[in-house]
C-alpha cells in the first residue's frame, strides 16, 4: 500500500467532513454533536420498534461505554431521552426518546435531508448517478453489512442501455476473457430492442442498490408464443443478494402476463452461476452444441420452460 493511497483517503475524509459540516461546533446548526445526533437517530429507528438496550446501542455505534454514558446523561438532562430497566432483564437498561426528543430528532433529520437535497440539486442527473454509484461502492467495499440492502427493479432510463453494453463487455472480458465480438453482439441486441420496443410484449429491467445500477435483464419476443430472456447480468459486488433470481422471476411474470406460452434463453456452459439461477426458476436444458465465439471454444446451451 503506497503512501499516496493513504494520503488520498485522508484528503477525501477532510474534504467530506467540511462539505457536510462536521467541523462546525454543532451538527446542522444545532447544539448537538454528530455522535449525539446519531444516537438520537438510532433511538428513533429501532430495528424491531422496541426500546433500545444500552448495550445494543453501544455495539451498533461502536462507542466506548464511558463515552456513550456521558452522551446519554447529557441527552437525559436535556429532556430528550428516558432510561429505564429492561422488562426482560433488570440488569439491563433501555433507552427511549421522549416526545421532545422525537421532535428534536425529526428537526435534525429534516435539516439533514434538506442539506443533502441542496448538494444533489446542484448536480446533473448523470453526475448524481455517478456520485450515488461511487458512494454505494465505498460502502460495499468497506464492509457495510449492518442492514440488508434495498434492491429496486425499474424500467430503463436514458443512458441505461449504454450501460448495459458497457458493463456486459467489461465484465465478460474481465471474468472470461471474451473479446470485442461479444460487445458487438450485446450492442446489436440492445440496438434491436431500442429500435422498436413493444411495451406490451417486451421489457427491460435495471436493478439498483443504493441508487447504483447493479444488474439488468431483457425480455424480448422470439415469436408469437415464445419470449426470450437475454443479457442477464449482476455486478460482482452485488452478487449473493438474490438479484439474479429476482430479475429472472420478473421476466417470467411479465412474459406470462403478456400471453406467451413459453420462455427460452441461450447461454454458455462456463456461466455456471447463471445456469443455477435458470434451473431454480424452472428452466430445463433442451440442447447444446460446441461453437467458437468471443475468442474461445465454448459450448452453447438452449434452455426453456413453459409458462
């Protein structure tokens, strides 16, 4: 690890703390510090809706017991929280917001949302997408696993189809060594869809996590009775979240509602993870044959299922 890498991370930390006002004496112009405000947020958003135990709060925030105790004393003195013995275990203490505490926390939350909205409003749609993508990547790479990520499946927006081509080409080159002829194939599939989509019988879904694009799939017409699933992709950092299965299920449900009687797809034997998704979704292998494509000797496979 180079000194330049360490310096770059520290420079980013200094920049971002200045942008969001962490160098101010009080967060968001309030008399409360960042840590105090975070404690109030945790108490306003308990995982199961029940009073929060002090031990659980300390673990969730990674705070020293003495430091947290001093914060709770200050918040209690301000009338924002109440501390009680746990009903289930008298040795434990629980913490809840008072009515005043909820009002203060809501005001802080509203101010924070307004500040972030101001930051994002100054950016173009593309710049916002890039920023949210980068933030999501930072969280995943640095191990943010405290809550299950929210996966959103949505129709494509301007720029998404270009992303489909770019990410397919880059990922398959990186993971399987496929050459530019695969990018050409993906570009043709996408271009054919974009040239004359039939919303009643064809559709595309983009998967997002934290505002970042992490997957896609196409459902296109093969013939009047057959739909074809194409270009299923899930970004490496988002694998294991069930996104591939959800995309395939969405395709199947759409094809069934559109009046197709069967769905088919073409894949290659080296794509083992995708094959497992297809099998779980009820597809069966109908035939396979060797071929030379994308700079490699492969075995192409046709899979299908009735709808």
